[in-house]
C-alpha cells in the first residue's frame, strides 16, 4: 500500500514531494529511454497522479510510461505507471503508480476565480540541457506565477471546456502541473496546466498560459475508478472568496 501525506498548510508543504517529471523508460523500466521529460505529474491520492493527457501519449511513443523523482531528492527513482486513464475532452489523465512518501495535492477549488487573481504553478520544464553538443539530464525544479487574464472556452478541445488564460506562458514540460491558490492557509488546486496559446489582434501576438479549470476536472467520470473523480479519490473542497475592496 502506498503511503502519502495529505495536503498540509501552504507554509509547510514540501513541494518537491508533490510534483514529479513524467518520463519514458526502457529495459524493463530500469533506464530512461532518452533524455526527454515529457511533462509534470502531481500526486492526488495514494498511488494516483494527475497530468495532461498529451503528456501521456507523447511519452508512450518512446517507451514505458513512468514517473521519475528529482535527482538527489524525492521518494522516487523511476516508478513505472501500472495503468493510466485519459480524458481527452479536458486534456488530463490519471496515472496509477505504487509510489510512497509523496505529499498529496487533494484539496480542490470548487468555484472559479476572478480576473487578475494570482495563480502559481511548479514543475519540471527545460529538464534536458546540452553540453558539448551532447544531451544530458539536468532535472531542475521551476516555479511560475501569473494572473488570470480571462476565462474562456478552449477551442482546441472537443466541447470547448473552460480554461484560464494566464499571463505567464508556460514552457514545454509544465503540461500536467497543478495550478494553485492559497485558500485559508491551504494550497488548493485551481486547475491543471495544458499548455500555451497565441492571442492575436491587429497583427500583434501575445503568448498566454492555458490551464484547465478545476471544476471541469471535478465533473469527470472515471471508468477505472467507477465514479466521479473527486468522490472516488476523496478530494477535499475549497471555496474562493475574492478579497474585499
């Protein structure tokens, strides 16, 4: 049985035990397939992680889907994913991996935030570097903060689910990372990074971050779990209240 710590207060959260790189392995899951980190996953329940569905499909083209621990830190080496479930309409996926010692991000925001609200995210972008023209792994944790520009339907996905446009364009490798808001000294998941988009008007282009809004994910029915994701995984609910003027 995997062990996990539930979501503690924001000031005491060990962020290095909540998010992990998604990789592909070969040789029976013992070696990384090549220096590619395909995205970020975060622990949402004992033995269950969440990421973006396109992260999963990209990793599977290179080998065995796995979750890796940061070099020199974290509870994981390279933990093979036993099963996964993809929700293409929201570009999210559940990964089932028997890894212990993680800290869960299992408090989720049930209502939407207003524009100009600051949201933070952390993960493993730019995880591959080059030295003397040779690719090598350098697992670097990075964090980002941006404000909500608007809420809109995302035309790239069927049904145009609701997403936040965020002022920071997330780099490659951040897909699948949690988007977070502190609510009463708890970190609540406000969404999941699914990429970037270009907003253009009058020939001027702006790159923005795109995050699937939490309430879209909370409505997903899981065949693997046999019900609604929040009910089957025991998510706690948090409500956002805008600051008084």
